[in-house]
C-alpha cells in the first residue's frame, strides 16, 4: 500500500538546502511514500512573522493546512522543524476550536478555500518510524553505514512545545538515535548538546549568540568522537553547515565536521547513489568522509 | 518500580571553597510509595547520614527552591517522581554554592534589573480598579510563576552569553506579567531590549521545563519582542519587518532577498560568503515564482483586515 502524504518542504529546502529536498524525494520514492507537493503553499512565517503579525502568520499556516487537507492525504509532512512548529501550532488552534476555525475560514473563503480541521503534521523521524515502519525500512537497507560515527541533532521545534507534540520527550528526544541504531544499523555518539539550539533564528540579528550556539554543538559532537552531525531540520543544516566557519572561529576552534540532513543519511543507507542525494551542495563537504569510510 | 526496589542515585559533590573539581558519589535508596526525587535525597541525608547540601522548603511545587538537574533535565526535586537510576546535579547557568545548591540571588538580581512593577503615569484611581477578565487573561497564567529558575537554567542563550547580558526567561516572565497588565503605563521597550531579550534563539526549552506549565517563550518573550519591534526600539527591528515584507511580495522567503532587504548596501560585506555559497551551488539568486502568490497576497490582505 502506498502511503500518501502532503509535502511541504519549506523555504530553506527550496533555496539554500535543496539537498535535503532532493534526498527526501528520493528516499520517499524508494520507501513507497507518495509525496503530494503543496506547490501553491508559501512561507509559514517562520519565527519572525510570529513577532510582527502573529494572527496573519497563523492564517498563512492555516492556509497550508487547508491545502494539505484538499489533497485528501490527511498527513502534512515537512522537513523543517520551524515549519512543523508553526503548522502544528496552527493545527492545535484550528483543529480543536470551531470558533477559531470559523475566523480562519472567513479569510480563506475569500479565495474559495476552507479548512475542516483534519490535518496532522509530521516530521521525517515520525514518517519513518510511525508510517513507513521498521519492516519496510529494513527491507530497503542496502548499505552498511556502521563505520560512520553519527551525532544526532534534534533541533528545537520538532519536540517542543511539549503541549503540541507527544511523539517524544521535549528535553531528551530519542527518535533519531533509534532510527540510526535500530532501523539503519548505524552507530550514534551520545553528546550533551543534541537537544540544544542551533541558533538559526538569531543569525541575522544577534550573530554572536548564533555562532556560540553553533560552535558549542559542533565542538561537543567532535569532542565525543562524531564524524558527522545528522539533523531532521533544514534550518539546522543551514546554521550548522553554512555558518560553521564563523562559529568555529568564534569559539577559537580548529575543526570541521560535515552536517547531513536525516534524509541524506537514510538515502545513503538504502542505497541511493550519493550523486542523487545532494552531497555536493554543502559548505563542509561530506564527500571526503564518505570516501574514507567507504560509505 | 516495585516498593523496596533499589534506586541508584549519583550525587554531584562540589565545595568551591575547598575542592579543585566536582566529584560524583553513588548511593542506593529503597523505592517508596509516591516517592519524589526529594524523598531520595532526604533518605540519603537522614537515613544514611551523608552530609551534603540541598535545599527545599514547601515540598509541594510552590516555593521554587528545590530545583536540581535529574539525568540532565531541570526539575523541582519535590515534585519529580524518582527514576531507577538518577544522576542529580545542580542547575546550570547559576553559580554553585555547594553540591546541589546554586546561588538563586543571581536570578533575583536579573529579575530586579527589569523592575517588574506596575508603573503608572495617571493617578491611582482607587480600589477596586476597572479591569476585566479579558484584559487580564494573558497575565493570569504568568502569575503562576514561582521563580524557581528552571527555565533560566535550561536556556541555551543564557548559557552562552551569561545572565548579565541576557536576563533570561524567568525575568521576562515577571516583566511580561506587568507589561501585559492593563494598569501598567511604563515605557518598557528600551528596558526589554537592553536586558538582552533578542539573545533568545526561540528554542522553547524554557516552556518544556516549567513546573507550572507556563510557556515563557510564547506567553512572555514573544509579546515583549513584538513590543520592541513595533516601536522600532530594537536596532535590528528591520530584520523582522523585512521578513513579513518578503512573504507579502513573493510568497516564499528567499534568504538572498531577505539579506538584501535587511542589510541594503552593507550587503557587500557578505560578498565573500556569497561567492563561496555560489561555488557550492547553494546561493539562491533567483527562485521560480510561487504559483500560489496571488492567493497568498489575497490571504494576507484578508487576514490583516480581520486583525
């Protein structure tokens, strides 16, 4: 049976982190997940529009939920944690509260749309663990990745706020560790920063805070023996990879470590050629590491 | 866990006046009915006669003095159920006084800096004042704050810049309680910005640890950031307004367009990075137009009318 999900890649996956989008599409195709892309969807407003116009931002997310509902898929899948947060925040407002939904529908009605309140928002670990499932991922495994020492980095908005999710512990998440170790037979390193923040949302305002945050996560991963960091969020990839140079300089470090989107790692393990997983589109290239480890 | 089953408790021990570095000691305590972390600490101190510093007062999630870290997560010792194996450490982001006790005066100082009192310009109209439930609804939840400091200890921004530069989520909860109060007429924007609110990286860890289920980020920090951005007191307010502008113009947010909007001519300083990104094929110069753009514009207009 094919699993159908509405697919909302988010702005980073359409621009700086296209690699994650490419890899996600390949992985889903291989695992029998049909992605119905919401081409008409726009930005969810990120954390910025929540500040300037919170109500308009929620309507934009509400519109994305309505687009997802119209596909008949009933699960809305995104590969960006902050998109997931805004969408899940809107869903928690519009799915349960009829009055709020009526307000939304008055706005959406002007474009001939309506939202009935049926959409669930999911992220990549959720899709793989809950929808695709252990057996199907195991069947698809083609490559041994156990030589790689992987530091899972969860990011913030996939597990918090605790009132909106329920998939895992908001301070001690485990899904990506389980995915890598149990589903993909890979090796993870344990390090204290995995549920901290990548600092993405202050990159254009308080750079130093971002660089120190990025630097801490990366140094912590390297100090614990990691070869690469894997995250389910496109914004985390951008912060940790694209701004790695500045961050490492800020903490007076001397190292570099490749950052992969979770979809790229899964793609690697299920035998999708590296050329199709966007491995060239990184600032810190993972290619050398892959060659060294024969992955 | 069965009653009487052994719980393994590893305690953080450190006296800064005599010890060069912290050490850990492990004890076993029998599990009891409805046992909390504080019960396990009490058992080690009272029944096994171990002398170590920990602090508590009310024992029922109200006084906020018994915060510790259990297996890496900040909790109130009196309210957190025991786990079969626990590593108990002092809260992060505060100076350690001894063992599990941290200096919460640092939290009070951060709160004091924000002067969380109602400031009036007009004369006090007398009691009771004319306020409604609707006006107070955002404030009521914040009033549950017991100043335990768990949120501030969990804050990754405080841990990189320190409490002096960023007063932390707890202090902003106390401030928001007054700012969002209809009786407050203080001009707060500078105070909000100067105490580092924009160091907050929006990670939401504060709300994940609050024993009173307050969400300091959504209930306090976001409204206060909003106030400073709408009054354009924050020097980077443009970064926020530019974001909304970008969405209204093109539906999506292209980082290159956003940086150009924010930095204007100063964007040249980003040139080396831009070229490097270009070489790696990740610099988005032009993006295909969003097919839903007309509808997005219409939706934004309609939503603004509703506001």
